[in-house]
């Protein structure tokens, strides 16, 4: 029975020590371009180790939010170019066909019988015009125009003349161009600021992405550190169980101690599994932030201890931090300037504007569809159009007041945002300082706890200590090690958020 228990513990120990997280990785991937790293990670059997800088480069190339932000800049550029098109002539071609259903009737204030006398005094039938007299195209003499009212009844149109033809065709080209338009010129300045705002928003997306990558990267390091701690706890528990088993076989330990040591081993196994799962989930989160396939075989380089040695330098490198490069303040500054220009644009609506216009068209009016016999009549003009605003019911006045109100709102928002950001800076610096002190204290605690555990382990082996005391020493060591790692992680998280608040770019152009 005793041998079977030992065999089970040895098997469990071997299984835990063979977990993939603790496998030996290849050397760090050489600094290469993003595509080479991704191609290698897509087909590698063993994890390709990347540094934090390489992770940031991959995210800047593959992250979806960054791509969308770049597309937004491109959209703003197109909008700006489209607004400048208003300065160029607007040229349009047109064509139209019109079928007359009922012709217009023209009336004249004289006796139509006199017209009949002029046309030859006919009393019936078709009226013939004298030599040298022609009617304009589209004018028809109503029936009975050449006879008296006693001889002919009134026409259905009341004695008027029908004007026009059944088919009307027209085509032409028109052009218009503003010559003096202060409001239009001012709107072009605002469109240019839209591009500046889109660029700054894209920078904000990059800063946010960099912070997310850093935090995900540090989470992987923390998870791996916790895994190492719990794996060490498990190994110590197995070693203590084996020592207790030997003592029990030699009748120097009670069965209760053997059961307690076995329970300690069993309790350590779930912690190892949970730590392994945390590493896998943290790597998935990092891949998601990077914007790469979750199945890519990558791992992170370094350990949290590598960052612990530069805490003191990091916290003092941010002395005198300002909001000069903060992206939120820059966006508010651009929006404030936009609204200031908007106020001017609304005021310029009261200034007269001058425009140039040109039109050329040709028309044809016929009663048939014999296109080859159409007589096309050209018509064209060029002119200036002066528009002087006089009264619009207070519309322009209220538009100015509305823009001024929005301008004052953004100014107040900028003031409040600046105060909140300054508080955030102080909060991040305080968090960094607190965790730096916690780290140094945890270092001493780890050294003391490790020394205490080593002493207690030797004491237990020679029979001068109990298993309970040894487990207490192990618990103290575990807590100190986790506290040390957590302090570094909290410091790095606060530092990443501080750098985002200060607007510190990963790549400075």
C-alpha cells in the first residue's frame, strides 16, 4: 500500500513537471520584420519567442483598430479634397424632351376679323397670306379669322391663337464658379482641421493599442511567474511527501503526518493546473490584441524580475510630466479652434458673395420626329451674380450665437479634462511609487521566507521540526513570491497607463 501511494505521487509529479508551459523554448526570435515573425509563428512546432518591442510592432501592423483609424484619416483626406472642389467651376450637361398635351393660346386685344382682312378677306376654307407676309413658326390662325362672326361660329379656343409645337427638344452645358465667397473660404479651413483631428484620433487609437499590448504582455509574464511559483510549491510538496514516507517506513513519523503530506500534494495539483490555464488564456488575450491568429505558436520573452531592477529609474524619469503631448487635450484644442473658425464662418454669411455663371443651349420645336430636318436654335449667356444678404428673420444671428455657445462649452470641457488628467497623472505616479516600495519590501520578505523554509526543511529532515511548521513556511514563501510578482505587475500597468496619459508614442517620427 505504501509503495502504491509513492508511485502515484511520483507519476503526478512527473506529469506536472512535463506541462508544456515549462518546456524549453528556442532562442529568442531575431529582430526581423513583422511578416517574417508571423510566417515563422504560423508554421513553427515550438513557440517563437517575441519581445515587447516586437509585439508592439506586430500590433501596429495587424491591429484592427489601428487599420480603421488609418482608414478614417484617408476618409478625412477625401472629404478635404472634395470641399476644395467648390472653388473650381461646376460644369453640367443637360438634355430634355417635352411633349405638348395642350398648346398655349395667345389672345390679342383687337378684332380678329381685321386680321382676316389683312390676310385677304377670305370667307371660308384655307386662309392664304399675301405675298411677303409670313406667320412665325408655331403660330396658327384659328378657323374663321378671315370672316365675320355672322358667317362663322366662334372657335373652340375663344378666338385666340395657339402657340407652340407638339415636340420640344433641348440640350446644353452650364457652368458656375464662385468668385468672392468668404463663407466658403472659411469652410475650407474647417475641412482642413477635420484631417488634423482624424490624425490625432488615429494617434489616440495607437496609444490605446500600445497600452493594451503592454498590459497583455505583462499579464503573460505574471501568469508564467505564478505558474513557476505553484510548480515549485508542488515540487516541494512531493519532496516532503517522499521524506515523510521514508520516515513512516522507518517508524519515525506517524500515519497522520503521512496523510497530511499526501493531502498537501493533492492540494498543490489544482493550483498548477489553474496557473497553466492562466498562461494559455493570457497568451490568447495577447494574440487577440496583436490582431493575429489565435492558433499562432508564440510566446513572450523575459520575466517580471527583469523589470523590477529599473523601477527606481522609471518613476523618476517622469518627474515634471506635462500634458503637452496628451492626445485628449490635443483633440480638444483642435475642436476648440474648429469652433472658433465656425463662429467666423457664421459671421461671414452676412458678407455679399459674387459668382460667375455661363450657359449654352440649343433648342428645337417640331410637330414630327424627322430629326434630320430639325432646325436647332442656339441660346447662350455669361454673367455675374451678386448676392447681398439683407434679412433672414434672425437665422444668421442665431447661428452665430449657437456657434459661440458651442465654443464656450468646449473651452469648459477642456478645462475640466485638464484637471482630471492631472489627477490621473498623480494617481499613476502614486501607484508606481507604492508598488515600488512594496516590491522592495517583498524582496526582503522572499529572502527571509526562503531562508526560513530552508531551515525548516532541514529541521524536518533531522526530526526537529514538524510537517505543519514546514507547510507554514512554504505558505509564507509562496505569498511573498506572489506579492513580489504582483507588485512588479501593478507598477508596469500603472506605468503603461501613465505613458498613455502623457501621450508618449512607441515610435516617434
